[in-house]
């Protein structure tokens, strides 16, 4: 009998211990996972009982808002401008993880930012309900519309930013998508639409071309190569190079040729200034062979080989570390080909560094956080990623870029009465595919107000005839002219 009682006692103790462990696990270790589980109806009711803050542009256009419903979920998230801002705002799915700005500033938008404003105190004292803070972005809706209209049906991206502050004024990628179905309370509707976007593909409309896809930048990269050449101390704008019909590459019987398949000047010599103005491949191939380490270091200072510090994240732009036994590839890297790959945002930052006297601005979307009484909760200060080059060298590169637009390959970006600095790019992609068209620019050259980077995949509607000067330069010009009208510079 005593043995049986002892066994029952041990069994009861074991059961109590099991219950104790389970309760502690649920209440301490698993509490957060359970609370945030998309299938938890209590969590969903709580999530949608708060009037989430709006996302607005710097010109006060509401691009994400919460509207009242009559159901158990009090507020529904909507996106009034649809696809125009989709890659920026992201979306708030009913039972999943937010994306874009919705994710980056989730705590502020949901009223859990940690900063207690006077409006928050008033709401709590008077019981007037919970409300999140508004997020004002640096995006100007008018420039965003022009970026979209300029791209038209072409696959590509346009990024425009303030080179001094790093604030992004426009950032549009095509193709885009409508975030509204993805925020539907009807999960079936959301899932059906999600699947139409081919979500597992790297070319899905969900993947922003401007920040999440990389491409060979072609001759726009010569701005970085020229900057590295000057920073190396071995070259000046008037330094001269051979001007052959084709550049013989070391360790191989192959050659690098110019776009025209001829020498760039026909005089046998060419200086660095002229080489950038007319985009001479052989010159920059020579520089790629002579100062490969300096170019790689410059690429690192500009933001290559790591994710850029943008609030919504970016793909990593790549510049390869090419070993000695693959030396010919250094020539191709010098002209932005081979294994070099960049986002449109990354190329905008290269132009911004030149415009900003050598400092690379930290790109950002946030202008300020605003509470319900229109008071400023927080406002970020401009930051830099560091100095990429000296102010003197930045000024020399700027002069070269002005010459590109005045009398070189970028004349389609000229604006009467304004000095525009720019650089074209016509980048070879997959074998047999049409070239990509690029253009980076800023204006006015003597007091830069706006940087623009344009990318058109495979030349868009121009196909095999596409060049950066023909396709992308007019788009950049449209953005610069619009910003000039809007801000009167």
C-alpha cells in the first residue's frame, strides 16, 4: 500500500512540475510569439483597435491612412494613391508582417514609439482613445508623379534626392503594385492578389527596382572611377592617356573596344577631362588596370558591398575584389561592367557625393514624426556616410560632368540658364539582350539642389538603339525642371 501511495505522490509531483514549466513557458518565453501570432484573434482586434497614424508626403498628400469600420476590427488600412507609392509605404497585411515604411516606423504609427507627447497624455487622461503618430516623408508627390510618368511603361527606376540632407524627393520603380488588396481583411482576396504578383520571382512587382535590384551601371560608374583616379594622386584632369582603337588586355589575346569601335579622338592621346566628357571606354579601362585598389576603396566609401542605411533596406551594390590572375576584369570594372552591379539609389549617391563636395549623404525617407496635435515628435538631422574624396577633386569631377551635358554625351539634359552636371551610361547586360540606359545628374552645378538617377532596363521602348543620353537623360531633365519650378531655384 505504501509503495502505491508513494508512486501516486511521485506522479502528482511530476504533473505539478509539468504544469509549472508549461505555465512559465507560456507566460514568459512564448508570450511575445503568441501575442504577435497572426492567427491570434485577440492580437488582431488589439492591432486594429488603434487608429494607426497616417503616412504623408512633404507636400502633405496622405498616402496611407486608417479608416473607421463598423466591424470588430475598428480601423482598416488604405492607400489612396495605390501603386504610386507602393514600394515606399509598403503595406500592412491583415495577419502578417508589415513592409516598407509601415514596418520601419511601425512603433510610431501604432502609438508605441516610446516618446510621450502632450497629445498622448491628453488622450490617456480624457479617455479619447488610442492613436498613432503620423509619419511625414521627404517625398514630394508631384515629383513622384513626374518620375512615374517619365518612365511610362518602361521597366526601370528614378531616384531624386537632396544631396545636402540625403532626403529622397522621389523614388519610383516600374513595375509597381496596388497595396490595397494586400491589406484586405479578406485573407483569401489578399492571397489571390499576392500570387498574381509572382512573389517568388526576383522580377516580381513587389521587388523595387530602385532599391532591391542591381544592374551593371556602365559608363555612369566612370564618375566613381574618375574620382578614384584623382584621389590616388597619380592623375589630374589634364593627365593624358593613349587613345588606341582597342585596348589590349593583359594575360589574354582579348581587347576592350569603345562604343564606336574606333579611337575616341583619333589623335593618339586623350586627357582625363575629355575622356569623361565623351565617355571613352579605353581610357577608363586603362585606369581600371592602373589603380584597381583605389577604385575598390572608393566604391566602398560610396556605399558598395554593404546595404545602404535606408530605413526600408536595400540590396547590396557590388564591386568585386579582382585577383591578379584575373587582371583583365579590372579594365571592365573601371567602366562599370563585368561583375560591377548597382542599385539606382546607389548611383544617385555617387552623383550626390560629387555635388556635396565629396561627402556621401545618408539617404533617408523620414522628414519628421508628427503627433495628433500637429506637433513634431522627432525630426532627424542630416548625416553623412563619410568623405569619399576631397572637395577639390569633387569640384574637378563636377566640371567634367558639366562638360558631359554641355558638349558631350549628355546634351539631352541641358536646361536653358542652368548648368547641369551629368553622366550617361549604356550598359551591356546578358548576351544578346538590349543595353540598359542610365543617367545621373545634379543641378544647378554651382549650388546643387537636386540629384537624379535614372535607370531604364534593356533600353525600354528604344531597344537595341538605346543609349543613356537618348533614353534616360530627358527623364532626368524632366525631374530637374519640375523641382526648379516647385522650389524656385
